[in-house]
C-alpha cells in the first residue's frame, strides 16, 4: 500500500541511464547517499576507513553533489567509470547488466583485515591462536539458510574437518569481527529467512546496534530499492519510474519480515 504525501522530505534518487543501464548503481548508491547524508562528516570517515579508494571517492562525489556543484548522476557515473576502467567485463557499459552483489563487494573491499577466526574444540577446552580471516563487510548466504539475519551474524564460521589433538572431537572455527562494523551488507536469496530489523554486537562489554537502512530487490532484469529513513519511513526508489525522487511506502514498524523481502513483484 502506497501512502501519498508531500515528497519534500523524500530521499534523493538516481535517474536510470537508459543508454548505459545503471539500475545496480542506482539502487545501491541511493541507499548509501541517504545513510551518508545523515552525518556526512562521520560517514566520510567511516567509509574511508573501510576503503581508501572507491568509498573515499564516493564520499567526495556525494559532497560535491550535496553542495550543488554536480548532479547525483555525475557522482554515480564518476565511480562507475573507475570501476569499468578496472574491470570492464564485470562493470560494463551499454545494456549488459551489472550484479549489485559484485558492485557492493568491489566498493566495500576492505584494505585491512577486519575479522579473525578462532579454531576451538567442540568438546574440551582446547583452542588455537586466532588467525586473520578473509571475511569482509558483504556477507553471502550459504547452503544452510540461517533462521534470521541476527542468527546468521552470530553463527559465522568456517567448515573444518580437523580433529582436536587432545580429545579427538570435532573442531569448529567461528569467525568474529575485530571491532563492531558500522555497516554490513547481506546477500539474501532465501524466502524463509527472517529479516532482523536490528543487529546487535556484544563487543568488549559494549552493545553496538545496527539498524536496517536499505533493501535492494531484483526482478525482470532490473534492481529497485527500499530506503529506511532515520524517522522510520520506508521509501521506494526505481530509477526508471520514481527517477530523482522516492515514494512513501509507509512505516517500517508496520512491515513484517516477509513483506520486507519482496517489493512490488521483485525479491
């Protein structure tokens, strides 16, 4: 159900490029700009800490747009050009599609090790020293679908066939972030997973809470998105139809997990 309202408070949206299909960029960057614009200084620092290349450039482009010195589409196209120059097959121009998952992975590829894994016995108290892990800020769904995104986050681990050298029981290798991340992206393919509206980290006696701020949907070879504002309003964006604006889709609190996983025929 769409609630009509004055769109003066609508998040900024990207207009779809019908010559060089841009829906993957439109969906992701519209969400990221809404997050960034709530506290530009803080998010510029946070994004730069993740990736000194693409996210630093994206923040700079966002700032130029916010200051009225360029269009939102120019900001998008600047980053797109850099990605295309590095990997034209993965980030093509023209009417070939781009994977939003590949796009997120490329721009959020951290320059630092952000996670560790801790080999330990499932039976006795034996454990091994923690080791650096390749986990990043984009999490991919595996074969065994977790019950919820919160459970997914709490049960990150590597499959291991190692046996404990002390009691010969099975070993496990849980993964944890070195410090609580400010932003995470989940790739969700299952219809049965529960979308947790908040994610909680217990880190060194401190509780860090992450709120859902955006969802991207795919269908008919096209990406659209929902942006969740800091006021709890859910906004729908489609670069083809809503173009530079967004449509008010209602209150986030009234959306069930099932309803959040689909949007106007797309999932």
